[in-house]
């Protein structure tokens, strides 16, 4: 078990109370770092803060050899200091092995809310491969339940082009889970449609169900009724429009009544805006 206060000092490190003054050139990145994307603007803001008040929280490294260190946590701080041209940085040096270093880097990033769900899944998979850990063993090491970890790892069944589309366009983890029953080509097609049409999770699930029904029909030869006829898809779209109107300051209302053989949807909105509001003329009567 690691003792965080344990420090090993090698060439290039000078004792400084509880931290060491480490040469940045001797610090190698952590190969098991789960975070792959770093916001350039956030890094620039961090660098500006460090320039003004200094590095408040030291990074953590492990002694990889008498001449080199490996980063454990604090890659954003390290990158920000490098961008400022700094040659040394405050660091806590741990006597951690490669496995402990990788897991500490993973745990440190998991504790940050902005870690992308795909980066988390890829971090789990990398740790399992590198150290021959089972899902149960890794779950225990990082403080996650095994079902939660299994659900995260299932996301890696998505093809890489699909994962990139999810990252680039900010689709949620629920969108990603909805795509899992499809093959890679269908995953990418539905993901692109969800992006282009700004579909919510329920609408994306309806598209997935339609694709699965079409696949079953192709196998069995049965006729498929398009799930785009599913009233829920259009009802959600109407409600989305009403919410947009409300967000624009229009007192719109949407009510839905279940009849024996139909749904009755009523949208109510004022015919005329208050006189002179926003300096625009009232629309003509219809």
C-alpha cells in the first residue's frame, strides 16, 4: 500500500519541505493517462494564473529511475508551466510502481467531473490490458462497482469513427448507449442523423429501434411499419418547439389529452404580443 508522504529523491531533485524542485525535462508523461483532450483556452487561463500567483498545488511524479521521473497526476499544471518556459516545477515524488502510478492517474482523473465518459472507459480498458486485471479487480482498486465498470466498458464496442463523432459533437453517454445494439455502420449513420437533427435521447432511441426492426425484417422477410410513425417522436418534437417559444418569452402552453383512439394535442399561444414589445410590430391575423 502506498504511503503518500513517502518520497524518494534522485538526481535533479532538491528537497523543499514536503515537495521537491524537479527539472521538467526529466518528467515523462504517464502512458496510462486517461485524459486525452485538453482545452487550450483552459490551459491558457491556468498558465496566466500560475504566472500571476505561482503554482499552488504541486504535481505528483514517481521515480522511474535515478535520472528520470514519470508523471502521476497534474498534467494540466505541467503543460501550463511548460508553456510559460519554466524549467523546474514543484513535485511530490512517490516511490510508486508502474501499476500504482497508472491507477493513481486514473483515480485522480475520475474525481474530476469534466472527464469524458469515453476517456473513462478507455482508461479502464488500458489499465486492465497493461496490468492483466479483471473487471472485478480493477473495480475494487478504483472504488467503482463492477456493474458500473462493465457498463462503462461496453461503450468501447462503439466503432472509433462513432466515438470520435460523439466526442466532437458533445453527444451524451445516454446517446452513446442507445447506439450499442447496432453494427458499426448503423451506429455511425444514426449518430450523424442525431447530430444533424439535434435529436434528444428518446428520438435517437426511436431511430435505433427503427434500424433494428428493419434488420429483423430483412432477415425474416416481414414488412416493417416505419417507427418514424411513432407518435412519441412527434409529440416530443412539438414539446421541444413549445419550450423554445417559452424560452423566447412567448407564453405558450401545450396540453395532451388521451382519447380512446387518438391523442389530442393543443398548443396555445397569444395571438398578439404586448404592444411595442421588443420594438416589433404585431404579426397579421391568420
